[in-house]
C-alpha cells in the first residue's frame, strides 16, 4: 500500500542559489529518486500549526548550517538553536517517534545541547558522504517509523486488503466488484473508493481474528486500547454505545432485579431495563430553567437514600434481593456535567453489585489531568473491593471513530475479577454476527491516536479552542455592552487570559450562581468546557421571560441554512461541541454567523431574505421579519410558561403502575389502545415518551400520565398548529389527521 508521508526539510536556503542550497536540493533529489516524496520549507512559520500538519511527515531534516547562524556570533547561534529547540519541543509534545535529523556543514554536535541531541536520530554532514548514501540512511529511519505506526488490527486489515486474494465469502459485493456491474453501483464504488470496499470483509477471514471471540489481531488491538485507556479489560463494539450499554446490563441484570438509574439516561438504558425485566429506581437530577439538566445531588448516592427509594417503590419493595444489581449514571450529561467518580465509589462502597458510567460523551477525559477523578477508569485509580466498574464510551462522538464505534472498559474489583467468558455471552447476545471491519479499525486507530503523548496534546487543543471560543464570545458581549444584546455561553467565565487555565474554575462550587441548579455540594461535579451551551436572549435562570426573546430553534435553523449544523437545540439554548476534530475556522465561523444573525435580527430583515430555503418551504413566513417571528414564537412560549412546565413535568411525581417489561409485554400482545391526549390523564403508557428538546425520556413504559405532562402535550399540539416548521417533536406521540385536523395519540395499556 502506498502512503503519502513526505520527508520534510526545513532550511532557509532550500531555494537559494548557494552552496548550502544546492547541497540540500541534491539530498532532496536523491530521496525523491528512492521513491519518497520530499517537501521543503524555508522557515518554521507558526510552530503550533506547523506541528499540526506535521502528522503527515515521515521525518524531519532541520538545517543548522552557517547561513542560519547569521554572522556566527554567539547571539545568532543561540537564536537559531532556540528556533530548532522550540520546533523539536512542539513536535515531541505529540510524537515521540518521528525521526528528526539535523544537518550542517561546519557545526558539529559539540554546538548542540543535550536536550536537543537526545531527540535526534542523526546528524548529517552534507559533503562528507554522497547524497545517495545519506538519502538511503534517512529513508531507512523514515520507513522504520512508518512501519510501526499502524496498530495491530488496522495493520492486518491493510495487509489483507492489499494482497488481492479472491474471496468466496460474504459480503456478496466481493471487495466491491459487484458494484461495478451497474451504473449506480459504479457511482457508489467511485464515491467510497476501492479500499473501503476491499477492506469490507467478513469474519471468515481468519488472519484478521474474530471480534466476537476476541482473538488474533482484534484481540491484540483490544489489549493495546486497554493499555492506552488504563482499563483491566476493553472490548470494541461496532453497534454503538446503545449496544455497549445493553451488553453491560445483560451481563449482570436478570428479571426482578433492582437497578438504580439516572432519570436523565439515554434511551438505551431504558431499553435495557425493558429487555432485562429489571425494576428501576430512579436518581433525580436537578434542572435549571434554561432546561439544562444538572447533576444528581450528592445526597442521592447515599446508600440510605437509595434504600428509602427502594422501600417507596411498589415493585422494588417486594423484590427478594434488595441489593441493587447495577447503578448507571450519565457521566457527562449532554450539557457537560461530570461527577467525581471516586466520591461516588467511596459513598456506595459495596452496596451495589456493579457500577456503570455511561461515558458516551467522555472518551477523551482519561488523557488529560484536567479531568482527574471526573471520569470512570484511568491511570492509578483505586479499585473497589467487590464492585466492578464499567464505562461505555462512544469513540465516534468525541474521538476519531466511525459512526457506531464504541467500547466497553472494565475495572476489576480487588476481590472480584470480570469473568470474560461469561461476559462474552452477553456480548454475543447483542452483537451482529457480521461486524463492520472498518469500524473495528477505527476503534483501533482512535485508541492509538490517544497514545501518550499525542492524546494529551489533542485533548489540550480542544480544551484550548473551547476556552478561546468562550473568551471570544465574552469579548463580543462586553463590546456590545449593557444596552445591546448578545448570546451568552453557559458556564463560568474563563479566569485565565489564555490557555487551559485552572481546572478548579470548572469545578462546581456551592455558591456559584451561573448554573441555576440550587445548592450543589462543592467539588462533586464539574462542567466540561468542551461542551458549550449557548444561551439566546429571552429567558432568565429563574424561568422568567423577558419582554422580547429569541427562541433557539430559529437561530439553529438560521445557522443550518448558513452551513452550520447544531448538535442539539433547546428552548433558549443550543449546544455545540469541541471534539478533537475542531478547528479555529469552525468556531470562528460560528462567531461570525452569530454576528450576522444579530445584524439581520436587529434590522428585522424579512424571512425570504435571511432564510430563503425555509421561507420557500413555509411560505406563510415569507414576508415576516426575523425579529417579528422571534417575538411571535417567544410570546407563545411565554403564554404557556413553557420553561416552567418543562421543568415541572420532569420533576413531577411520576407513579409506576407496572414494571417497564410488563408494559412492554402489553404492547407485544397488542393489549394496548391508542388514546387521544385529551383523555390520557391517569392512563399507563406503553410507549417511551420523549420530547425533543431535550431528548430525555419523560415517561417510561408502565408509568402513568399526570396532569403536568398532559398540559405539556397540549402545549406541543397547539404550538405545532400555530408554527409549522418549528414543530416540537415528542417521540411516542402518534400524529393522525382526523377531518383535516392534526390529532395526537399515545398507545396506553388497556384498562
Ligand atoms: C449517544 C449516547 C448513547 C448511545 O451511543 P451510540 O454510540 O449513539 O449508540 C448512550 N448514552 C448516551 C449518554 C449517549 O449520549
């Protein structure tokens, strides 16, 4: 397989008509003749951005020749040496292994200090050997470096795909050949490229190992990732963390078991409850009036509080075994709230069989001291005695994984180790027998990318950009001043002028006023700054509406029409993320687009001008001004006091009438009926009911509709009829047109 990893030469004289210039060009030519690409630069330029591009290099050759040392005075020499030292330091922050050569004509290693010499792979004296000899020496080192780059599975997959064997196994497209037999197939083939299709193989290929049995190169990769993530065991999963969660649950939960679950959990956890037949007892997170979900208060983790919850639950109370089988919390909520895992572990002791942290949004945390103790598993973390700790992570959400790339990490207890054979039975229960090999390779590569020191540098960079974004937004705010408006980024203000600053700024303290979660015990939680919730004007932290306001749904539709897609939109907030794929260009465009929005809003420009695509789809808005439309939607939110109903419905007292699995059984047996939302009160839902925003399940199958929830559903109905195009989506509601009127129903258990 041929890769493009050029040899990079940095020499002021690379293009000069002098001896030293012609010397280095001879070397470049000799390297080129050996089949290796060469790129020459004449200066170090911006060190940080250069080091970033440097991941494409196979080696560096840095000049310390006479010209760069200027007149040769001590001062000139030390300036040149400093440039070299800075460059090498910057490269080594990310990469311990890439070969670096110095070359010169008269200077020798005597002029170079030890800290630089230590990082070098050689010192070249240009005119002592032939360029061909020097070139071969450099290429040998560069190849050695490239040969060690690929982690085990990715390497094996590349070898397999490039060795062109005829396959009789599935997939039936046979390395892409099937696509070539039709025009649209040709198009598909050209779009995705031959390698993707050649590498799409099936588990009949022995030399790649088996994901489902964890053998061969797959197993070597999992072991490699376990080492990098500091876990005792690590399993790649190719069907997303939705599946990872079910695997963890089914490995330890059986019908009738009590489970303790974050009420703000992902639907895959609720599916796990249904599938295992468990009896859930919920931990209730706080919420603020922006609709942002806060932490579960520390007191909820007190075993005595959990015992009382069990006694108060009509089903759990009757369970034979009162020790909860598993406790699952969302470690990093969607808005970036984290828990101190060590505090939770020590509070719970051995009172719960298995702890599970759903770290779908947190695979980066293990690589930076910024997140110390605020993630489940990592270097030097103490073990529980009897409790296994699981973390499930969506590699694809914040690291460089393909969609559905996920992993399960395990920390053994001191006196209890995971039995991997038994665990794998649950793994098999939820895995496809035809895993996608490109996803396995991306799990492998995503882990290898985080290998020290690169991982820390990558995380530091996203933290850095996230903080710079917050600083830029704050600066704009200050410039607009009190009499004007601007968007706010939720969270504390960065206290430092630049860099990542002090992690304690992001730890939540009891007297902080920015979050609106009430009294939160100091040190138990932190906000991950790479999750940025942007607040639009119109609603304050107490749930009071301003005279005028800008519903976030309009801003995010505006941004979408300008090529910026938002992760999640709330009532007066929307959410963006600084993954390791973030670039300065990306977040700066966000700032400028928001400025553009403000300008269009302040001038109340008509919708047909500012959002032409949306206006074409919904002509009723064409001639309305942007500001007038914002005001119209704002006033409906205000009329329904929607911030308060959403908070109230999530905090309302919800009565479980049957276990989720029993309610599901009614559904499977069609022992359900479709009831209009006007007649829902008191009925037991058979569906998961989830409003978007915020996308957090509101009712679990088996729970009863109360008046607060129904008033929200009526709001959604009314709002949707008044503002088509801005519909509030509630999953679980069935919308049917009856005599030209939209009516809403829910499937409930027959009385
Ligand atoms: C996204 C998500 C999941 C599911 O992850 P996928 O990889 O999309 O299947 C699980 N838990 C939480 C908290 C999530 O946000």
